[in-house]
C-alpha cells in the first residue's frame, strides 16, 4: 500500500495496522535523514501548515514544528493564550480565518475531546490531532510504539503496562489502540479511582499492585497525573501516590529482570518516576523524543501526498 487509508490523523482508532506500518517505514527513512549533516528534505516546499495550540504544550509543539521545517513546509504557529479566542471567537471562525490564508494542513491541540473530528467535518484541510482533551493523542502513541519496535525489533507479543492516570490520559487510550493493533499485550496499573469504566471493552486488564505489574511487563509506559483535568480528589496526596505507584531504582533492582521505562513527558520527578530511574539506562525517554520528530514527519508527509493526489 502506498498511502494511508485515512485523509486525516484524528485518532489511532481510525487507522489500520497497515497504516501504522506504513507510517513506521516512512519514519525509518526520515530518521536516517534527520541524523545526517543536512537534516532537511525539499518534499513539502509547496505546503503550508498551521499549528493551532489551544492548550499548553512544549515538546509536542516543538516536535511538530521541527518535523514540518525538516520537510521544508511553510509553517505558521498560533497559541490561544495570545489570540482572539480570549476575545470570544469560535473555533470554526478562528480556523476559517486561518484557512483563508491558504493553509493545507492543520495540526491542532484542543482541550475538548472530538475537537479535531469536528474540524475535519467542517473545513477543507487535512487535520492532525495533536491531543484532544482526554480523548486521543495519536502521534504520541505512534512514537511510543515506534520506540518499542526500535528497542525490541517488533511490537508484536511484547507485554506493555501503562501506569498511572489512565482515566484522564489521551496518551493511554491512543497507546492501547496502537499497541493492540500491532499485536502487543496491553495492561494498565494504578489506583482504581484513576481507571476508566470501559477497560473491559478495550480488552485491557488492571493491576492494582505496581510490583506485580512490573514483574509481568517488558515495557512500562509511565504517565503523569493529570492534575489539571481532575475536578475532584482521586487519591489522598501526590506524596501518597508516589509511595504506592512511584517507580524508583530500588524497586527496579528488586525485579528479577530488566524492563524498559517510557514516559511521554512532562515528567513529575519524584512523583511517578525518581530521577535515578528517569535518567537510567532502562529509560528510553529521550529516544521517544527523537522518534517523535521522525514519526510526525512521516504522518505529515503521507497526508500531504493525499493533497497532491486530489
Ligand atoms: C502528554 C499530553 O499532552 O497529553 N504530553 C505530551 O504530549 N508530550 C502527556 C501529559 O501531558 O502528561
């Protein structure tokens, strides 16, 4: 297959396994390029991309921007804190105004689940979801699965536990879809109050006990507690959470095996991960960041190919 089965990247849910494999093969090529002295290709010289960030972001925004520039696209950036959204403009009006400037692809992060699906139905541009509230964060899941593939050769058959605030995490849902499509076994671990009710429907089982989870897995993908999304208290205190679900070096050393530690960032050091784990040889956190650029280049390149074919 030479292109994606979808016109937008709205969520991993909508991708086929072949789509994911195509993105990874394309990312393999881009990873080689960004490690050469000349890190750029002229592929998207005629494409204009708008990065619309209605919610805070550091690495995702920088990673998309770098990916777009490495493909030689023209890039415009917008963040809602400094925009007319604070003056009451609707999402559709904001985006239509930007599209009047002839934008081909919109990369959007938004606090509302479904915002990018809404946009894809209402405007004439390719949409990439860079995180929509608690719903999906597809490029994060792609770079996470790609990093596991890079470390182990394949994702199929690997045991991956996602630890922490599954209830409020778009990274968790996208990871579950992506890893399962690639044939991994996925489980989750954390306090019951931070587990969604639909875990059974996702075919994911739950560990309450951290050590049991770590002993089971090959890879632990550790998430941040999403305090900004929590309207009520889901656990007594961050200190207590860290005592029960924080991963430190002593705990890793007490396992009878080596496991790989991942984290999408930003890390709350001393809460979900101690520094000696985050910075240890077990951690592939910085590989994830590097792979983020290659995977975002792949997604944008493949979607842009669809524009030219139209
Ligand atoms: C994640 C996000 O924004 O969902 N971060 C990211 O994209 N690198 C996870 C988080 O905020 O904890």
